[in-house]
């Protein structure tokens, strides 16, 4: 598909997806690409009137495996728990932390875990779900360094979280929340270069690769690294870009593939089995890519970009399937399968209406067949001689009743009878 800045939806994009988007202005939007009437309609899930300059959405993730709860973090010390109702309603709960900005959120055992830019992790115990205020308990603090760029939770073993930031003292670290936040892994930098200079480290984003043991990181310094915590502290394989300005800002991984977005609007896919070069490049971007997210199948790759667009690509064919303008710089995005009730209603509308239309068409066809033929058209055939007529006209008399015969037929019959009588006299 050609490059365009208009809203578009590929005709082959039939998956029932919904998108949740956080923006630079602080708005939290819901999009439904599966809608047939208007797939670009946007609804705000947060109060727009209460937003300010520090309301920028800096963290967005699901709070449970059922994906009925969304955790949203802002540049200020406020986190929001959005509980998605079955009928489309949203219940929002605000949690106040003691640090800012929030760079990552997680939920484990009724505890809210927040990662902050100053390098601290806070574990805050929440009250019951029906209580308006959280339990007044001092949060547990874990110091990971002096700067954190991202905190990510493992979706398979939710007690595992990973952090990463700028400089060697803030490199990739993994913590176990079930063991009071014990650090279970700390990455080690690559050996010095040929000039015996330290290789710069900046883990701008982190992703778990189908489990708690294998992790991938990307860097503003232009590298992508793959770690296996069971083998060694240094990366087992890595990619280092020699291009000027190749600065990776976002990452998501699944299976054998790592998807990375740059600050210059370039989206690339790497195969973990051969990391020397990328295997796919996705087009359509005019601004830096701020966030990436895959659906459960791994076939659809959603992205948020600073050009104010959210997009969905086919992860295998790299085709741009969906693009929507969200009016603000998109900072975070989530993609999910539409709940069961909504797709059923969409499919039922598509199935019932065609059947009624087909029934009406068949009924109209029957009415057309029941209409009489043209009388002039019938008379033309009546005037024709029947094949196999005898000289005495018995066949014609059998096929056509006397009262139904036309004047031309009666005249022709009288002529034949007169000729027959003359032959008998002779």
C-alpha cells in the first residue's frame, strides 16, 4: 500500500481488534478498527478537563491476564487503574505515588508496582476493589540505580519484572517480587572495543521473549541485544548498527522475532537466530515510534508514533492494515481482541440481513414469473403452422379450439376445405 497520511483500513484486515492509546497531552483513547460503520471513531476514557502539562501518558499495560484491567501511568506521580466493563463501561481508580515520572507499571498479588525515572521501584499494597481509597501503607522501595527508562513485567510469570536505563550502572536488571524484590539477574556489558574504550550502554526498552529467562533490549546507541539469564550475563547475540542516527526507542518481542522502532520513524524486525541484519522493514511512518505492541497471535503489530498516528501492520507481510489520526502525539498503545459480545453482534448483523435480502429477492422473482405473457406474442405463434399438420387440418383443429381460433386461421381453414371439395368433383 502506498504511503499516505489519510485514515485507512485495508480490505483484508478482518480481525476483530480494539486499540487503547495514550497521548502526549494526557488523553486516553479507545479505537475500534473492527467497527464497520466508522472504524476511526475515538472515545476518551479519561477526563480531558483535568489534564495539564504533566499528564503525559508514560506507561500503559494490562493489569491481569484476562486483559480486563489497564494500568496507566503519567509523567506526574499519578497512576490510574481502568477496569473495563462487559457493556463497554470503564471504572477508573487513581493511585498516588511519591515519585515521578512513572516509566512502568505492574500488578501482582493485589499490589501495584511502579517504576520511576529516578531509578526506584515502589510496591504499594492496594485495598479491596470496592474501596475508593487504597490501603494506607508505606510503599516498599527497591533501588535499581539513579535512572530508569523502562520497567517491564513478564506476562507468563508475573512476579518477574525487568528494568533498564542509561549508563552502565542502570543496565538490564531482573527482580523477583515474590522474594521481596530480590535481584536475580544483572547484565554485563560487552568487552571494550579495539581502543580499549568502554562500550556505551543505554537500555531504552526491554521485552521478555516468551518466558522469564530470555530478554531483549534496545538502545539509543543503536544496538539490539538478546540475553539468556540461564547461561551468562553478557548477551548471547546482538546487533550493532553502523548507520548514523539509528536510535532505538521502543521494542517488543515474541517467538524468534524482535520488533524495534527508532526515533527517526523506522520500524524493523530482527530474527534472533541471525542477528547480523534485520529481516523486515515496515513503512508508513513520518515521526518517531514511541511504543509497540503485539496481539496474542503475534500476527498483528500495533505502533504509536509521534506523527499523531496509530498503525497496525501485518507482522509477516509488513503490509499496513490500519492507520488512524488521533489528533495528539501518541506515546503508548495496546492492541486486544474485541470481547466476545461485541464481535457476535457484529457478525449477527452481517449474517441476518443478507438472508432477509435473499428471501425478498426470491419473492420478487416469483412475482415476476407469475405475470402473464404478451397476448400479441401469443397470437403470432398461433398463426404459425404446426409441424406435421395434415392436409385436412385435423391437427390444427385438435390443438386450437374453434372459439379460440383467429380470423386468419378460420380463413385458411375454409380455403383448404374448398380446394378439397373441387378435387372430389373432378
